[in-house]
C-alpha cells in the first residue's frame, strides 16, 4: 500500500488515512482490523466513523 506523505496541516479525519478505502457507491471501509469495518455510507459518516480514534492515523 502506498503511504501518503503527511504534514502538520493535515486534518485528522478518516478520509486522510491510508486505511480508509473507497469500495464504491459512496461507501468506505476501514481496514485496520482483520475484518474491515464500514465507516461511511453514501459519502456520509456512520456510527463507526473514526473507528480507530486516530491511533492508526498517527502511526502512519
């Protein structure tokens, strides 16, 4: 997986994380765990949005 170069001005949101993957029709999953979790439906955050609470975003 390609790593995005981050800078201090990046906003900590799922969309800026390499673990947030578009799967089609406006849906996104987070692949941090062994089983992917749906974090956005039809381009709108759902209850699982920010699934990792930023821990994976900071580790990149």
